[in-house]
């Protein structure tokens, strides 16, 4: 064993860097697999696939879809800020809530040069729904209710289909 080490050390050929060179071009070969033969590690799914989107991003998309539907009928909503928050904060926009009735959304009126703000709370909505379709319906109802309150209208006026298919499958 010792002789083998000495012969490698005494050789005039520089030690290998671990990369083999291509015989035709002389450039180092790119490894296509790791040394265990399982292939290179990478993302499970490309970023454009829904699997790669987080729950918060998917929820934000539901809110955005609902807002876009309503903006076609009410162009004045372009001046309103729509926000997704994780959970309501005691003393926040809906300070009158308790443990039995956690708000799903809230409205902050325009003041001091700030635009009106409609807030949808992600975690309470996710807890109350089981499927993505139920979540989309509930998010849309929350947005419709808050827009109706902001504009001083009935929710049925904002969206004629309001309340037809509730999250309970009614």
C-alpha cells in the first residue's frame, strides 16, 4: 500500500481533479449523475406548476380572481387596496370580534390620503373550507360583502349570484 502511494506522489503527472476530459475536445466532461447514480437533484416541479405555489400564493390568486370579476362591474374598485392577511389582530379593522366569531374579512375606510383597504384573512377561511372550490366560493362571498359595505350597496347588487352556492354546498 505504501509503495502505491509513493509512486503516485513521485509521478511527474499531476494528480487527477476528479473530472475526466473528453478525448475529442480535451475539455472536462460534465457529470450527468451523482456518484450514487440517482441523477442530479433539482426542483420537484417547475415554478409555473401549481404544486410549486405555496398555500398563501394560491389564496392570493383566489382573492385576485374575485377582485378582477368585480372590477369589471365596478371600475371604482381600482382605487381600493385588497390585502390578504394571515389572521385578524384584536383591535384591528373589526375590533368587535370575540372567540366565537372570528372575522373572515374586514374593511378599513380611506383616510389621510390612504385608499380604502379590504382585508381577507387567510387562516380562518382555510379552516372553514375543505376543498379549493369551497375556498374560492367563500373568498368571493367575503370580497363581495366587503365591497358592498364599502359602496353602500346590498351584496346581491354587487354580485347577483351572491349566496347561491355557499361553502356548505347549499
